[in-house]
C-alpha cells in the first residue's frame, strides 16, 4: 500500500489557512486555490521523469535535465478547475482532462455527467486533482473511469483536504495509487462535509453558495 504524503511546506499551509477562513472573499479564495495547485505540483514533481541533455552556455557545453514527458492533469469538476490551472503553470505543455461529477446531497454518491480525457493516457504521468477528498466517492468514481484506459500505475491523486473516511475508501479499492494532500482533517459531519474543512470548495470558488 502506498503511503499518503502530507505536503507540509509553509507556502502551502499558509494558503490552505486562507482557504479555510470563512471570511476569505471569493477572489482571494480563487487565488489561494490556484497557488496551492502550483505548489502541490511542485511538491509532487520530485520523481518526475527527466532526460539528460547537453546545452551550450555562453562559455562552454553543460549537462542539464529536461522534463520530456508531458504530464496529464485531470480535474474533477468543478472544484479542481482552479487547482489544475495553478498546476499547469509548472507544466505549461500539460494536457488537461475533465471528469464531471457532483455529489447527490441525499445519498452522497457521485453523479457522473461528463468525461473528456486526452488520448494515450497510459503513456504519461497523470495527476488526478480534487481539492476535497470527503467520502472518497468522487475520487473512486474517477479512478474507476481511468481504470478503463489501463493507466492506473501512472496516476497520483492531488487533494488539499482529506478526511480519514475518504482515505480509507480510496485505499480499500485502490491501495497502490499515491495520495498527496495538504492536510488530513478530523472527520466528516452527518452531511458528508469535512470537519474542520473549508466548506463547499466549488461554491466558495465560484460564489454559488
Ligand atoms: C465536491 C468536491 C469533490 C467532492 C468530494 O464536489 O469538489 O469533488 O465534493 O466529496 P466526496 O469525496 O464525498 O465524493 P461537489 O459534489 O460539491 O460538486 P461541485 O464541485 O460541482 O460543487
Ligand atoms: N465537498 C466539499 O466541497 N467540501 C466538503 O467538505 C466535502 C465535500
């Protein structure tokens, strides 16, 4: 089983606190979410495949490393949109897929409504992004979809706040998919919201509460 990585860098934690604060206005929420996405991408890229290349400096030849294999970023709609925008700042040539789903507020089960993914998924590192891992239903549904393309060994999950219940659910079905998060919170409430969490990430990002 792959362990969960909690990204404790102060730059990320500072922005996560802005996201948690209910007095944060929508424009600051969007900025902090985008920046968290960029910083998470930075933290997650430590083992990204590179190729040794030779370049000519103004003075002499030098060896360097280049990222050759473009990453595929996959955003679970809606809340991951801003996060993936931030990630793409470090991966300007990333291809970006979208999986549309929302939680039925009564059953808490994800309702799948859209899938648009790049071709050749199994030839690229893949980051599956969703800022909130609550019951785990949405991430599991996304992994079920990606499994059809035989690419699960290349997938890493990027989230910002994870609940223990959601981590357990993902782990039960997909024990080998690495999970990166900025925080593991205490628990879910009776409506499936993460405590202390940040509220509804999609609504706070788009001002639709
Ligand atoms: C939120 C969030 C995750 C999901 C997490 O989306 O962005 O996708 O809930 O919950 P889970 O782990 O219990 O599945 P939501 O359903 O609110 O849709 P939205 O982003 O369109 O608002
Ligand atoms: N989705 C959110 O946006 N927030 C939660 O706390 C749980 C699910």
